[in-house]
C-alpha cells in the first residue's frame, strides 16, 4: 500500500504568522478548514472532502492513468460536438449539500447561460452539481460506489458513471426522484445517456480498451436525431450578443 507523505505545517497564506496544519487522510474538517489547508499545501495534486472526511489518493499508476485518459477522450469528443456544455478533468466541485468538495475524474455540465443546474463561483470553481460525473475506479471502487455515490445522489447529480477497472465493469446510474437507478443498456450493449442525448458508450469496447470502437459508437450517437434536437434546444438558449 502506498504511503501518503504528510507535509510539515506551512505558514498561513494570510501572512499572519500562524502555521497551517497539513491535510491528512482521514481528517474530519469543515469546508472552510479544508480549503485553508488545501491552498496552503501547494504540492498536493488531489484531495477531496466527502461527508466531512479528507481523502487523499495514492500516486496514480498507469493502470488508472490510461483508462482515465480514454474516458476523458470520449467525453471530450462529445463536448466538441455539443453546444453549451463544458467538460472538466479533476475539477473541484463545491456541492450545495453537506460537507463535500469532491474532485471527480471527469464531469459534463450544461453551462449556466444555457440553463444548467450548476454555476460558476467567484473564485473559479463549479458551484452546485454538474449534470454528469464519471469516475475511473482502480482500487477505490468501494469508495466511489458508496460514500461518493451517496454524496452525488444527495446533491442531485443526474448521471454517474463508474468504470471499475479491475472488475472489468462499468456502472451507469441515473437519478430518478431522489435515488440512483442503474441505467440499462440497449439490445446492442450500448449505454445511452438520458441527460446528454447522443452520449453513447460501448461498455465492452471501453473495458477492453478499444478506443476506436468507443469513438465509432459515439459518432453514431452524435449523428442521431436525439443529439440534433438537444443541440437545437441548447442553441435556442444561447446568450444574446
């Protein structure tokens, strides 16, 4: 098991001479205290606050980095062909409910100006919940499918996808009422997003790392009437110049 290096306390960013304690895995913190310590530890690449508990993942191996990059390629191509949305990679979210600041592997959101449910904060973060979140779970599947799932569900994330790399499985959940339900595949083994029409995923191809097939199926979704209607709808909400 990888060891998390604990940095020494650093000077306060406010310049008042008081030492800022370092973040440590398992700390129970408020959002304000989490942010204070996170900003003081400039060498920390990723830390999350879920239900008031600090999670600091181990260094990222190629077994996670490769699948994550391919998942983000899939989301990035969809964004390139869809008006009024944003794709994010490891961006911190300031969720509205509970003591939570997750940093998901990826998200898609409808931009606020186009009617999305999230907003831009004054300090450059996403406030509220994006419509779609994706996680690549290597050794953190239980975390991603329990505490994180509960948090995203409580905060109104509309769809949530977890690629469990070691298990060779992809779980796709859709929010129905207050609870996540599994999204069924179609008869061809394709997931079709309900929130982002045309966002199609050949789960078997993604699991076997056949990115060409994944993108081919995505192109079929992007060419569908449902995607064209969604683009027309978002274009109709475009801010007036």
